[in-house]
C-alpha cells in the first residue's frame, strides 16, 4: 500500500508539469524506477567533458511553494496547467506538486535530488521578494534551508544561498529592509544578493536603491540582477506611455551608472539579457557591451538554452562563441534556473555541455564556465 501511494504521488507530480516559458517542459515522462526518495552520497553521479570528470556548480535554483506565489504567478501557473480542470481541483494538485518539487529536501523530485542527479557538487538557492509575480521566499526561509542538517554532500555543505531584499514602500521601509539583508549576509553560507527589478518594476537607474550596492560592497558580496524581460511582465501588456519606465527595469544599460560607481562589486547579468517572451527585446548585446567595458560584470546563462526557447542550441552556441571570441570565458557562470520539470536540471546541464563542445571550448574553459568562475566569485571551495 505504501509503494502504491508513493507511485501515485510521483505520478501526480510528473503528469502535472507546468509549461512555464522560463523552464524546459517535460517531453516525456521518465520511468518511475528512476526516482529515488533520497539520492545517497555514495551514489556515483558525474559529468564528463573531453573524457574527464567536470565539476558542476548550479548557481540558480528557486525553492518555494504554490502558496508563496504572488497573484500574477498563481494566475500564470493555473493558466499553464496542462489538464482541463477547474481551479478548485488544480490548486490542491499544485500544492502537492510543489511540496515535492520546490522543496530543497523534497522526496523523489526535490531540488537536492534533482541537482545530485545532474551531478552538481554545489547549488545556490535564491531568496525572492516579488510579491506581485513569483511571490516571496524570504531570507528567513532561505537560512532555514541552509541550516538544515540535510544540507550536506560527502560531509560538506551542498547548498549555498543568495539573499534578497524587499523594495516595497522603499522610502518607509528602507532601514528595516537593509537591516534584514545585512543579517542574512552575515550567514556563512549566504554568498551573494539576488535582485529581480523586472518583477517589482523597480528602475535600475534610480540612485535611491544604490544603498543596496553599498551593503554588497561592505560585505564583499556579488549582486545577481535579473536582466532581460520576465515571463510575467510582457512588454505588450503595457501601454506605450508606460514602456519607457518598464525598460528601466530590465534593460541592463540602465545599470551602467551603478556598475561604474561600484567597481568593487561584482554584477552578474542573469539570463544574459535573454528575451524571455520573444517579443524582440533581447538585451544580449547590451550585456556583452557591459562585460567588455567593465571588469566587474559577469554573465549568467540560465534558462535561455532550454528546449523550448532554443531547440537547436543556436542561441546558447552564439553566446558561448561570442564570449570566447571576446575573451570573456572567465566571466561566464552556469545556472539552470531550476527546478522546472523533473529531470530538467540534468537536461539543461547536458545541453550546455553539448554546446560547449560544439563551439570548441577546451576542458579548462568548460570547467571555468560550469564551476570555476562561480567558485571564485562566490568563494566556494570544492
């Protein structure tokens, strides 16, 4: 009976995957036998490049739950649900799914299991403050995941974290929000700051938010910015007279003043400025301009190379080739933007390794992208 109940639970999780644009959809349902309640340390999960074992650090994982989503996030997820059911049935199914999939220590398809099957030796979890869109995964919950006694692999720390900050009602709440961020940054497993101004409609170039960079400088922590459009913020949803302000929330050129003003702070351009909605607003060129002109700018390559956004791999190939030609290999950082669907974390990693091979990266260059650069800027030992 217990095995039957377990199979039903896993089947439910597998058959109710969301067709979310920023993640790879599931093309086929894996065999249930491939899912284990918990991947053990002694199990051999390795990735290879040029016939050598390669270290993997996935810097982009989102914990959470359905109930933590904001109203736009819930609407998006409910509309993307693949079964034609009323919401009163969809919602409990999504709650069950997220209790497995978005839990760092969830059974079978939890984040740690999925990362280990992808042969990651370390992963970074994100806190999130985007109340209208993807919701709130507060710093306090992030610290709880990091302090959990299951946060280990082979006797060492497995998960690290990027703290975040609420920018809601900034003028009134600034002191409290900054204090909360500083408290999180003092945790030894918090290695940076994650910001998503595209989700909160916060302008990159407003100097009143530069105090966040002052905190980053004081604590010597990198800043990760979501740049490029958001799946929940389509440009076409905004009126023409609103779009100039919208551009300031995702166009990385509006970050140039901050990048120039804080040369000690490392700025990571998330998703390489990819056009998530394919509306013609790619900011890849702008990201490369900043990386070429400022040594404190890094490029992260999550989400943009999935099977739906980049079925042939041409987009990922072009970004990797461009980085190689521009001498920016030491500024590329791997992330998956998982968990997505069961198996997505592994599939995305495989697709990136295949792209690295196609554009003739050496083993040493591939190792920089897949782990070395992240370990250096986040100060994470292997």
